[in-house]
């Protein structure tokens, strides 16, 4: 298989960028992103991954300022995506694409993905001939490589790759917590890509931060392997060690996270068999204690009629459930989030969020748990 990706396997995911105002994800701290971009490029990494809807549609603008306007085009590669929620007609495909070219300031994309294929969106993509449209963009030189990101079962992935051999790569949610999950099917989906000889890009290697801050027992197990390595380093290196994984996206949110990621990915060393076994054991420990497995992607929030900051509440709830949690402080933090968000108990059960959640979480029921614990 010819490698269509940069040699260094770490990609800069542009979905969780640093913010000037932590309550407003449109307020990207572009100056800090510029510093991070420079650090990243300096160490020889070149892959940047954005999407139409990231940061409430501001991520593509931010990368224009932080990267495209400052760095020669042949020094980096840029990926973006087309999501079914924003296209109703065939004409909409071009409207979004042309606007993406304008927002990012490039005249071609190195990688372009049909975004978030799942059971409910695949038919729409087929009806709107998204694959054929993307192949045409590639023929025109506006896209160098075509792929899709995927959030469903291995059976469906197998069907799609059989129907669309023109696809060059697949982006999958893989991490050591979801490896054997029946819902996410990390391992099974990975194996389908191997069968079809398609390289894999990994998203959510740290599961939205869940694997950056793990319960005490799990942290001890990781620190016993190497006290100098950070907790998230094991999650990133675990997926990067899979032979068919050619790129690992990390949504770095500040300079410190960037520095940490670069430190072990600059001269990447795959995990040993013993380390892999230990990491799986750590996954079991964490899985037994997780309450709401939200990755914090924020896909669910823009359409909420009650402006409920769902992932912030879920993250706080999970923190509150851990051993030794400071319940009073968490309740105070809840009220702080509420200053710019509807209450969990104000959910009107419209279902918008559940329709779009890639993790298929029962958000309405989970918000009731949040309200019971923290209001
Ligand atoms: S179900 Fe509740 S949380 Fe979800 S979008 Fe509707 S009001 Fe918001
Ligand atoms: S609830 Fe689902 S859509 Fe919303 S942030 Fe969490 S994982 Fe993403």
C-alpha cells in the first residue's frame, strides 16, 4: 500500500483549540494557535485536520490565520470535511466546498472527507452522490485524496468499502477504551479497513480527554510502566502502534498539551506486547468506572433550543462521580456553567442532540442524572 500520508503520524486536530473565553467556543485564541502551529511544524509534523462545523464554524477561519496565511503551501497538508447536516441538495455540496476554500484560503485540500458516516447519514450521502462528487473534485485537482470518517458498525463499513473502492482512507474512532466496545467497534472497524487495504486515520485517541485524566488505580498502572510518560501518551502511542494506522489526530488545546504530544511522537516508539496488554487492562479498570462516555465533540450543542452545554455538564458529572470528588465545588462549577447555558433540567426532550451524537448517547436520560446530582 502506497503511503499517502506524511511520515510522522501525529496530526493536529483543530476541534478543541485554545479559547479566549472558555464559555464561547467561537473565541479561538489564534495567537496561541500560531505558536502551536510553529512548534508542530518545527518538529517535522505537517498534518492539520479541520471541519466545516468545528468551533461553531470558526475552525477553518482560524487555521487560515494561524497557518495558511503564514506558511508556504508545500510545507503542510490540510484536511477538511463535508457533513450531511449542512447539505440538502446536490448544489449544497459545492456551496459548502467553495466556502471552505474561501474560509481556509487554500486552493486545494490535501485530504477531504465525507464527515461522520453513520446509519442515519449514509443514505443521504448516497442520494446526494457525495462519493462521485468527491471523486470529481479529485479529478479536478481540488482534492488530493478522498476518504470518510465513520461512526457505525463494522458490517456497514464493510458494505461501504465494497461499494466504494475509490475511497483512499478511512477515519475511525479508535482508543484503548473503545477497542472492544460493541457500540463503537474500534477493533472490528480497524480490521475491516485492513481487509480492504485502506489506511486508517484515528480520531478521538484520548476519547475527548477521558484518557488524559484517568482514575487513580489506572494512573498507577500506567506510571508503573514509565513514571516519566504522561497519562495521555499511552493512549496516543497505543493507536499509533497499530500497523495500519497512518495518522493519529490529537485535539491539542494548549501549548502544554502540544509539547507533551511532540515529546513522544517526534521519535515515535511503538508499544511492546507487554505494554499493550497493560494498556488493555487499564482500559478495563476505566470502563468499570465511567458513567457517561461523552467525548466532548460538541456536535450536539449548536442545535439545542435550550442552549444546554451538554458536554460540559457530562464532563463535570463524570468528575463528580469519581472517588474523592469535591461535590460542593462541582455544584459551584455547575452554576458557573449555567451562567451561559440552560440547566440540565430545562431539556425539553426534542431529541435533536441524540440524532447527531456520534457516540449514540442517551443524552436526555443522562441530563436527568446530571440534574439529580448537581442542581
Ligand atoms: S433533547 Fe434536550 S439537550 Fe437535546 S437538543 Fe433537545 S433540549 Fe437540548
Ligand atoms: S453528547 Fe455526544 S455529541 Fe454531545 S459532546 Fe458528547 S459525544 Fe459529542
